[in-house]
C-alpha cells in the first residue's frame, strides 16, 4: 500500500491540533465562566472574558436579523471550507508548509462554524488591553489559527513564488537532427557567426 502523501499528513496534524484545542478552550469558558464574567490574568493587559459574537470579525454584520446572519455566516463558512479543500487537493503531494497552514485555517473555520451551529454565535474569550486604554476586540483560538494560517499562505505566495526557470541549454551538435541533404559539418557551421 502506498504511503499517504506528505501534504495529507501535515494537513491532518495541523487540523487535529487546532480544531480540538479551539473547541476544548471554548467548552472550558462556557462551563466555568458566566456570560460576561472576567478573570484578570495580567492586570491592565490580558483577561479571560466570556463574550459571544453573533457577527464576524470585529462583530461584522452583528446587527443583521438572526436568520439572515446565520444563513450568511454558515454559507460563507461552508464555501470557504470547500475552497480550502479544493486548494489542498491541487497541491503537490510533497508540500509541507501550505497544507499545514490550510489545516490551521480549516481548524479555525470549522471551530467557529461549530459555535454558530451549537450556540448561534461564536464564543470569544481572549481579551487584550493595549496602550492608551485601547481594547482589542475579544477573540478565540480559532481566530488565531485562521490569522496564522492565512499569514503563512500570504508569505508563501510572496516569497515562494515560481522561481524563474533556467534558460534551456542548446542541444549538443551531435544530438541535432540533420535535414535532408545536410551534413554534420554544415550544421556545426550554421550556428557560428562569420569571422
């Protein structure tokens, strides 16, 4: 039996780490924190806070009617998953970094999609306070996996593009075919500029 393609192994490992870890952390937050409850971890910088996000990133579309919002986010989530899987199938079987990134993005996307199916909204809990009193929007591990995975894909796209191919070397004279009536001598002399 042939061994699985390297890309499948890297994708599977990334997905098997990201999705369960996302779901475990959200389950712990739901089980141990009341909605809105906060645990200060690093005063003035980092808290664990149980919040819910009915919208997308930065509460995008959070004000849409529930049915329309659910259809939109479930539909775009499923479309993104299908496109990622198609992209994965088209990769060279020896790829490593790209399938790992796709596994991370897919783990995050399916993690947030699971929240929408189970709770009707996404569970967020990582709450950072930045300089000048600025509060970064609360997020979760699925969001981290998506950002890291997309970042890796973008870096690969910019820095690992198609390398320019080396110019083809001219075939040695002995390998060039002769035309009817030509001798090897006339072929060798054809490429040389007149002196």
